[in-house]
C-alpha cells in the first residue's frame, strides 16, 4: 500500500473516532461522558425510605433494607419507581421495607415507623451536614410491626 493510501486510512479512522464529538453525540468509541460533564443542580432531590424511632429521630436505612439488595442504585430506582406508580405502589414498598426492618436484628427493635420520602438537599450550604434536608415530601407512612 502506498504512503498516500495509508494516510487516507489513518485520516478516515481518526475522523470516525472524533465524529461523535463533532456531532455532539455520545457514542462509542469516543464518549463525552455527559453524566459527568453536564451541569448539576446544587439542590438535588433524593427519594428514599427513612426509618423513625419511637422518640421521633430519623434513622437512615441500608440499600439492602430498602431494595432487597446491596446496590444503592437499585434501592433508589425501587423507591423512584414506586413513587412514579402512585399511592398503591408506595404503600406496597413501605410494607415490604417494614417487613425487612422488623426482621433485622439491629434495627427491628428501634424503628417503629417508616416514611417514603423525597428530600431536597442544598449541597453548597449543607455540605457538612447532608443529613438534614432543606425540603421534604412524605409520600406514605407505615408502621413496623413486631413479630
């Protein structure tokens, strides 16, 4: 193959690799990683299930108690899906999580009630104390029944 042919092939491959960026398309093999490059709000909302003790103190639950698995993403999606599907799905999620909490030897005695919530945090002002939301919406509540 001549030098000119190699140059044309190299140029063609280079254009193919760079073309997604030139067209503002996130594609293989060149990714612009939009999930990391896009601007983010400083007040994200997080939907979750929160435990409440008899004294009213909140207790954060593990992803396993919320979603039945150790995956944080799975537990977040489980809660968001229930919220999107409405009150009946929210109550079902709350009861399912309540059963897991009741059978948990560490938390089962302390937590008496659960809330399916969407909480908004201000990461600029509250970065040192992310446990206190700026706003919160309670979708449903349920009791943790002892066995």
